[in-house]
């Protein structure tokens, strides 16, 4: 019984050490400047895409429905 408890405790310590190592490595790899720049770039691209879609929609509507006189 004691062997099982010791084995489980060792396995738990190894898993916790692995989780700690991976979490720390991922935080060190990611740069906050790159993340904020990526967010700003994505917002700019989304705005441009929305504006182009809106303009294209307006042009298409004008061609389908000519103005009434």
C-alpha cells in the first residue's frame, strides 16, 4: 500500500513540475508588444473589410434598384 501512495505522490510531483515548466516557457515566449500589435492590426483589417463590404453593398444596391424620378 505504501508503494502505491509513494508512486502516486511521485507521479503527481512530476506532473506538477511539467505543468509549471510548460506554463513558464509559454509566458516567456509570448511578447506583450507583439500581442497588442496583432490586436490593433486585426481591428484595422476588420474595419477596412467592413468599410469595403458596406461600399460594395451600396454600389450593388444602386445597380439593382435605379433611383426613382
